[in-house]
C-alpha cells in the first residue's frame, strides 16, 4: 500500500471539496426527477404527495406492514376510486381494492400485460425461470404436467401422510401442555414446524434425509427473514442471505427429483407428490424419445427442483396462517366448534384405529365449510403482486404505467359482495346458500385466472384434517389479551399474539 503524502492528501481533500457541489447537484436532480416521475405516474390517485428519496415508504412498510396496507386500503375506499398509489425502493406501486379491477389483473387478457411476481422483489429471490413468472403456452404446458399431482388417488396418498405428521406433532404439543399447564402455548412456530414437515414429507417424500431436513429448515428460515427485509442485495444483508438460501434449497430439491426419477423408472409405486409428478414426466420424456424429439421443456432436475420449491413456499406459509386462524376463530365461535366436533365424531374417531380417509373427508361437509370460511375471512396471502409488462388501461381514465408493481388484494375482495362479510359464518358455504359459487368473483384467496392455485384442494383437505384431529384430541382455550386477534404479517397473516392457547387432553387414550 502506497502512503499518501501530506501534500497529496491536501490536494485530494481540495478536489473532493471542489467536486461536492456538483455531486450534491446531481443527487438533487435525481431526487427531483424521481419525485416528478412518481407524480406523473400517480396522477389523480390517492397516495402520498411527497416521497422519501429512493426508499419511498419502504421503511414504514417493513416496520408496520399491517398499518401500511390498511392505509392504502383506506385511501382506495374513501376516494371511491378502488385503488391507491405509493412508492417502494425505486418502484411505483398500485394497491387494488376493487374486486372487478383485481380480476382485470388476474385474468391477464394480454399475455404481456401483467406478470405474477409473488413478491415485490421476487425475481431476485426466486430466479427468472420460476413457475409464477411463466405465462402463455409454456405456463399451460407446465400446469398440465402438474395435474396428476392432485388427482383423487394422489390426494388420498397425501391424506395419510398429512395426518401421520399431525399426530406426531400433536404428541409434542400435548407434552408441552402437560409440562406447563398454567402457561399458554404460542402456536405459530409449532404450526410452522408442523407444516414444514408435512409439506416436506408430502412433496419430497423419502428423499430428504434427516441431515438434509435440518439444513433445509435453516435455509428456509433465512428465506423467510429475507422476504420481510429491505431488498439490499449486498453482503451481510438478510436479502442476500435469502438469495443464497434459495439456491441451496433448490439444489437440495433437485437431488430429490433425481432420486424420484430413478424409483419411478424402476416401476415403484408413488408415495409423494414428486413421485406422481416424475411418473408422468418420465412417460412424456419416453414418448418424445421414441418420436426422435428432444425432451420436453421443464423436465430437468434443476428446473423441477425450482418448481417444487414454489410448492413448498406456497404450502408452508399459507397453511400455517390458515391453521392459526382456524384455532382462533373456533375458540371465538363456540357454536361453530360444537358443530365441527359433533360432525367429526359422527364420522371418525382416533380410537377406532383407522386414519381419516377420503370418504371421511367427503362426509365432513360442515367442517369443510368452516375451512373455506376461515380462508375467506383471513386469506393467508392477502395480496398477489404483479408487475406491468406494458402499459395497461385499467379504467377509462387511468393507465397503469409499464414497470409498476400492482397489488390486487384478496383480503379486500373477501369483504365485498358477500352478505354480512364482517361476520364469520361457515353456513355461507353450505349446500343451501353456496356463496362460494354465488360470490365466486369475490373469493380470491386462491387467486384467479391462469395462475389460480393448482393445490387448493390439497390446502382445504389439510385444513379440514387438522381441524378434525385438533378438536377431537384437544380441549383448548385462547389466552386472550388486548389486540391478540390483530393481523400481523410474517409474511402471511397471523394473529398478533401468535395464537397463544391453553391446551389439555381431550382424548387421553390417544395422547397418553
């Protein structure tokens, strides 16, 4: 390292001092241009008039996401326009409250109009070739290949796995309750662990070793932290750590894909989602080879590993949210809890020594109605961000600018259209009222259009199985505090108190 002389240091200092006015002038011009660009895109929409340079409202969103999105919704509602504007880390955003305008985004009538991104900075996290970023024929072909993963036969296989994991975790919950009966148990992390093992076992099956599962869980936690962090892709920042974690997760899952292909090639029976997927994929690859054609797109191990990560991401956090709200809402509506218990007891009992079957699930009609109402009342993914690939005429008087991030709100739609939408009422999804059909356009918890969730039947089954077993084997009481039912983002929504409950055995023979 060459030392700088005193004379050289003085010259450098003078040069920097001379340049500083120009640097400040450039920064001022950039800030001014950013402000003017925002105001031009915003037009007459409700939203902040002045924005913080470069970051916009990112800090307030991260510190208090619930308050941030509530303000966006309030502006959209009070103005009567149905949507509002803001600015996040160099990005102009639109929050869509109106159900009809949300459908315009979801339907994506022009393939290049809107691209689902899953997260405002999702492409940096998930990669460019993720399932959620596909559209047109490539996306249709992949969804066709996913269909065998959710047939009645496949769902029946998953049903057995789901309850095996649930029973195992409930034993742990019972031991926690027994060790400290006077202390409430926060269920959020327990449900997260339950769902993580469930989704890993259902989707990746036997191919994840115990060591791989431990590393997988650590990386998944890094990913979740990165989702809620400021998106600075720099060393030592959570966002950068999340990116590397996703790469490791996909590499691990691609190894599972390779092993599954070997088993399915040998003619073994499918025992997990990846097996059902690879069974059909191998047939398609073989047919292409016989015809002298190259292997179809999206059949490589690494590509499928990436798509499998998408499934885990969707199932893990969304299901955790739904399980927690199910417990909270059953506790606050004892008449609903009583009806669920009576229906489940008439259909199935753990003391009979047999698992819940697909036939049992079909008979639990009211319990399924409760599951659907939980998802309507508290949709786990409250918003489904899209990016405008080109200018789009959203209304007669407003055009969405290219590059804007648009947030159609499934949460806001859930409280429009339905009779008494603020009331938790599972009967709305019963055979008499069938509001899931009558008000189908407002039920956006699973999305709509070409990217509607392919695993919604699996998700509903999982929630029904969880509730059926939970209310059968446990007596529970919520530890109620001020604001315990307020919404917190983690990144899906959960009760602010992490759904703390007092648990005790109800089925002593099972939880012995």
